[in-house]
C-alpha cells in the first residue's frame, strides 16, 4: 500500500469532503472511488487506434441508427436559423 499526496485548494477540498460525507465516505475513500470510476469509463470506451477498431466503431454506429442523416445543406440551414434567432452564441 502507498500514500499519495494530492494538492487541492481549500474550496475544492471542502467540496470534495462535503460530497464524500453526503455519501457516507471518508475523503480518501471517495477520491479512490472516483479514480476507479474514471479508469472503468476509460476502459469501456472503444479503442479507435487501429483500422479494425475504427471500422468496428462505424459499424456499431450504422447498426444503431435507424434513419438517414440529413445532408450538409439541412444541417447548415438549422445552424443558420439558430444563429439568426439568437438561440446560441455560435
């Protein structure tokens, strides 16, 4: 077992400790759990670092979609309408 020293500003430490207490955990236990959850999410993401991985990703996307995606002109129209209405800052 090893100890790790983590530098946190006081406000961040207080927020983390408060959340840990709400969950009935020590700050250390809460931080360890958060780190494990982050590792699990990273491991669950598809790997796109090979041609086979990328091909599998696109095949999964194609299988999930049930309709045809609008062409670029339709996307552009939606973007322009949104900009004209002031709905976003983009």
